[in-house]
C-alpha cells in the first residue's frame, strides 16, 4: 500500500515538473530551483479560489532576491514564472473538468490572473531591492579599490588581487590621466561612461578604468607604448569637451609616466597631479600637460633652497621697478615663449616693440643679466620659472 501511495504522488508531481522544465527552457535555461514551490502554491490557490497569502508572497520576494544575487536578468526571471503559469493552466483541475463545470473556469482564470499579477510584483520588488543593495556594494568596493590603488599606501598584493574584478591587469605598464575642470566631476555624472566608451572604442577591449576623485576625473589605462598614451589622451580630450575661455582652459589634462604594478599606477597618478599643479603655477598656455615634459621644473623644486637663492639673487632688484616686478616678469615669460623674438612678444602682450625693448633693457639694468647674452639669458629664464613655481614675489621666497 505504501509503495502504491508513493507512485501516486510521483504521478501527481510529474505534470508540474514537466511544466517547470519547459518553462526553464523558455527562459533561456534557468534553474527550476528559482520557482521554488510556486506551481504547487498556484495550483492550490486556484483550486481553493483564494489569493496568495502574505507568507507565500514573502517567499516569492526572496526568490527575486536570490535571482538578483545569482546574476539572473529580471526579464528572464519573469519569463520563467509567466511561462510556467500559462503552461500550468491546462493541468489545473478546473480546466480539465471544464465540460462538467464551465463556470469554474471563469473563477479559476480570475484567481490565476490575480495570483500571477501578485507574484510578478513581489518577484520584481525583491529583485530590484537586491540589485540596489548589490549596486551600492559594488560602488563602495570600486571606490575603495580606486582609493587604495591611487594612494599607493595599501597592501600591494591585495590591490593586485582585486584589480581583475575591475578589468585591470596590472602586471603590464599603466599610466594615469587626471582631468581638472572648473566644474568638479562626480561618480554619478554621465561623463565617466562617455570617457570609458571613447577610450575603449567600438570593440570595447581596451583596458581602462574611469572614476572621480576629489572632484577630478581619473583615467587608469594600459600604456604599453607611447602611441597608446597619445591615443588615450586624444580620446579623453575629445570626450571631456575641452575649450578655452577668457579665464583660461575650462578643462586641463595631466598625464603621468607609465609604470608597472600598483606602485607604478600610484606614481603615475601623483605625477599627473604634479603636472597639473606645475602648469597652473607656470601659467602654461596648454590644455594638456605631460609629466615627462616637466621634469626640469620638478628638478628645480626638488632643490628648493637653491632655486630660492637664485630667485633672490637674480630677481630681487626687479622689485625696485616702478609698478613692481610682475610686469617685467610677464615680459620675460612672453619673450622666452616667443623664442626671443621682440616683435612676437609685443603682439602677445599687446604692446609696442619699443615698450618691450625698453622693459628688457630695464631688466638688464636692474639685474645685471642681459637676455641677449646666452649664459645670462639662461640664468634669467631659470630664475623666472623658479619665481613662478614659488609664486614670487606675491608669496616671497
């Protein structure tokens, strides 16, 4: 008798198992485990003519949560449930006995639609809540990784281990571009996705990570050669829409030299920041600054006592000039930028050539260094750049 009862149970369960298997195929091969006891619950609800209970609805919400955590798409999950519901319809007692009691079919349909509607709502709610939680966790993990990578103070092995989760293989050389703008960048802005698409290109196979940090945009990318660096710089420039305003560059890019491992990325990031800082201090008229082209200025800052002494010795006499040292310093910079051409200097400063010549003569008179003499010109140029780096004479030396 017990064996017969067992065979009967198996026979009763067989149609639902078949329905579940076919529905799983409809949904792209999802596991039938995601259905839980939905088919039994739905059959019971229709047979009893009642809606799903709160407990049953809470269970469905947990199925949505589970699916989200497993990486299942919401569309596929709903397809699994809706497909199983319409396939189950023909197996329901009310439908099988429709000829005997046609009115029961109407009632069964109403209960079925109501139950499926409630089920879908709970599944979607559980799924979306889980996805929001997962998204917040992913954002937090990404932010923590970015901070650890760029700081250079975190455990290197730990950073390298997590890099793969964010599409980076730090065994090869990587460089960092930092974009500074008048309007701070945020992780929530569309610019991050725009830059990623621009750098990755149509194939989407470039190794790049874009994030914001302290209001700046940071781009970490694979840099096996100089051409790769130039390509990324060009793409980032286009994607960030740089333009010149009356106040200067609305956005400026700094790029560090490539380096390997996590330490190389951190060093490249610091160099990119230093390049932006030096460009601002030197008032460079460019929207892209490369750390490798500013090494000479870093050398000046590395020996601060020496450059301070040079500025004091060479330029302090300019403070005696009428109007102060600034107009004469500006003339020196414009003169050096023009390649030592007085006419070009005059055009750049909106002055007459005579005024430029007078100022250069005044500089020679006060400092004892004439720009016409190569050795004296070098001392003047080095001292002038040192003054910019030290913000002299506004801050003194």
